[in-house]
C-alpha cells in the first residue's frame, strides 16, 4: 500500500519521539506528506466567549504552535513535507473526523503499553478508541 498522507496526533503528555520517528520513516519511504495534529480538549462547562477563557486558549495555542514547530523542523531538515494543525474539541472525535475529511491514509500515534497482568487496563485510551473508530489504518507505537 502506498501512503500519501500521514497523520500524527500529538499531545505532549508523554514523549512523542517514537511516533515521530516512525512517521518520519514512513513519510520518507512513501514520499508522503505528514500532518501533526494537536487537539486541545474543550472545556464544556465554561463560556468560550469569556475574555479570560479566550486568553487561556490563545496562550495555550501559542505554546503548542511553538512545540509543533520544533517537531516540524525535524521533518523539514530531511526534506519531508509537514503541516501543523491545532483544533479545540474532543481528542478522539476530532482525530477521527480529521482523518476522514482530510484523506489521511495512515495514523501514527503513541500507545500505552498494556500490562498482561491487567488485560482490561488501557482499553479506553485515546489510541485504542482512535484505532477502533478510524476508517484508515492506525499504527500504534509502544
């Protein structure tokens, strides 16, 4: 299968290195473009029109934009095409929606290791939900 568009959801809660390295290898092998996607979890119980909340989201987006730029430079340094997207919403829903509407051929993302002694642990994680609901292939990196 030839991949033309890779999606790498990032959240900065854990090191993104493994998924980034895998995506860079796949992008180089397939000459694919890559999109780095960060979903800011929406705060449902507050009025987003509130100046304080607007300021909060703006500051957060600036910080995320800077971190995504650092990652993008790694792709660009080796001649790979990379885009950066930030959305406010629900992580699973928006990753699935983005992949469906933007012709994504493969999602590459980090996944938590599953402890064999706790087989049910990790079933509700974002990576697990994305792998179940997305229509395109998902590569989970542990």
